[in-house]
């Protein structure tokens, strides 16, 4: 760096004076003499220039190890413990020379392996301070595990999605089309964040878990219990699963994806056999519009037919040959018997029909 660029940089880094406005008054003048200017767009470039000597030193002195930088975060990896120890020693000497501090409490060690216990006596230190060897670590939004299975990461994604869904007000009043757009804007980006880096490592059961947030979202939109079948909810809103929605954008493992589709198909066939007759949500689409105050009647009737309210067996939600209607006394009632039974003033069938038409 020389000439005008050097002089401009020098001028930017000259001691500058600032005052802070706290809304009531200005503070006394503060003289800034250290570091780069906070918020200046040139500051990240200068910081990268500052770290270049560390990158060069690591590459030349420790060729058996690699390092990655993202802003002020550094990740180093090696196939042997000696490589990591050499990096830590070099980093310690460079930081002392260039007057930067490394946060040893936030610096962690992870040993990637297929399984089993760690070798005895394995120890890493930075500046004579021991570093913790962890079983999981979140780096740039991805939770890493020693086996690279990403089970913890998916579980954390589902938790984040649940938190995001809980903040959406009046979701039950939206049309299904509007709800679909809300999901694509607010929830789906949480699931797909950095997915290109680990999509190929996901197993078929993990792909099934990725579908959870979409089913969770529509359960809330349809006022359904959390225990409702995820597959049945997606069938009810006439949509594809989340994995199918994004499979053209991410390189999932072909074998895992084939197993996933086989499991989904089996599950759909099982539900088609169990959920007979299908229910009013499949015979009408009026309930999918906006401001449908009685939508929950249609959706819940479709899921369980209010079978637990008419069956003589207590807390029975799944119809069988042994089920008897407590209202009309009919035996072997099906799951939608509540729509046929009008004895005792039940007459729910007319109410459900009216809700379907409005």
C-alpha cells in the first residue's frame, strides 16, 4: 500500500474526536486513538489486511493444518493433534506481537470421529490456559457434532421455527394461500439457512424431521392439536412437504431422499386406509379462505370426527369395530359417525355443512 491510498488510510486512522448524544445532552469530547473507526465501511478491509500476516504465517509454518477466517472468527483444523497445538502456539505468539487478544473462554476444541471415547491425556492449551473439548459447537449458525450427523442442528432449527411461529398473530384468520406466503417468508428461511453445506449428509429420518416446522405451522393455522399427524395436515392443505419444496435447490443424498419418499408414500397409504371416510375438509375448499371463524370445526371434524365425544369407550379417538355410539347406540361406528348421528339433537352434520359452504 502506497501513494494516495496509503495517505487516505493514514488520514482515516488519525486520532479523531467524538461526542455521544444520550438524548438529553452531549458528553465531553472523547479522543479515539486505538483501532479502526467503528461503522466505517473501510474498517473490515483494514482488519483483513491486519490478519493477512497471521494467515501467511500459519500457511508457511504449519502446512499440515488449515485455517478459515470469517470476520474476527477463526476456525482451524488438522488430522493430528500436533497440528492444532502448533496453530495455537503460533496464534499465541502472533497475538502478543500484534497486540490482539484471543478469547480463550470462547475457544473450543472438537474432535471429529465416528464414535468411541477420546484418547486419554488429550489436552490443548492456549497461553497456558486449558481449552474445553466439547461434544457440540455452534459455528456461524450451524451446530456441529463430532460425527457430523447434524441431529442437534435440526433439533435447534425446529425450536427456532416454533419460536417464530408463536410470534405470528391471527394466523387462524388467514387464508391458506396467505399462510403459505407467510411460511415462505418467516419460517422456511430458518430451516434452509446454510443448508447447502450439510444437505448431502442428512439421513432419511432427518429429512422427515425437516418436515416438522411446516406441519407445525399449519397445525396452528388450522387450530389443530400438536399430536395431529404431520402427513395428514399436509394432505389437508393440498401441499407438498417442505423437503419436496426445497429438494430442487439442495443436493440431498439420493439414497436418503429415495428412502424418505418411500416412507412418505407408505405413511400416506396408511392414512388413506385409516382415515375413512376422509372428512369434510376434503370435500370442500371454502374453509381455506380468509376469516373463516368456524374453520376449526371443519379441520377437527376431519381429523378425528369428534369420535371421543360419541364413543362409549373413554378417550377413544380412533374408530374400531368395538366402538358404540353413546347417543344412538349404533355399534361399529366409523370415524365420521358424528355427521350421520342426529339422535338426541346432535345435528352436527348440518352445522358442518353450513361451515363448509361459508
